[in-house]
C-alpha cells in the first residue's frame, strides 16, 4: 500500500496515498501493520473516500471494528473530509465521541489531522 511519512516534532505520521481503498477491517489492520513494520510509525492520516459507504453506516459495524482494532494495536488515525452527508443523530454522536478520544479522529482538514496526531 502506498503512503508517505512526514515528521512533526520528531514524530512520524504516515499519510495514505489517494489510491488506498480500505474494503474491510483486515485491510485497515494490514495498512497500519505495514507502516509500523516498515517505518516504525503508529499514526496515520487518511481521506474519507478511502473507506466505502458502508463504513459510515454504523449499523454495519465496519467503523466500530476498524476503530477497535486501531485502539487495540495502539494506532492513532485521523480521517479527513466533510462528513455532513452522513449526518444522523447516531453518526453525529459517534463523531463527537471519537474526537473526544485520543485514538481515532474525524476532521475537516489535513492541518487539523496533523495537529491531532502530533500530540
């Protein structure tokens, strides 16, 4: 899978390239494992389009499973995009809870993603 590594305050962050597509929680784990194994990096920035629509439908369990795997393996992820098209009371609550945490963030810009992961 393609990605590039940037450093902010001596902290490595991987940025997934635009051609990355995550179709299952296992593929997400593979990507996270690859950046860790190859570059010693446990932080990742992705664009919302890298996930299929089902990821954003909470009833599928896809997002919850990805989130749980990343937390279990000590990874930090920021997903960048406009999530307003998925706005429902449950999805909005999910975003708020994720963004209050320390592992998985849904943000509107690359700059905010870098800021969240650099801490």
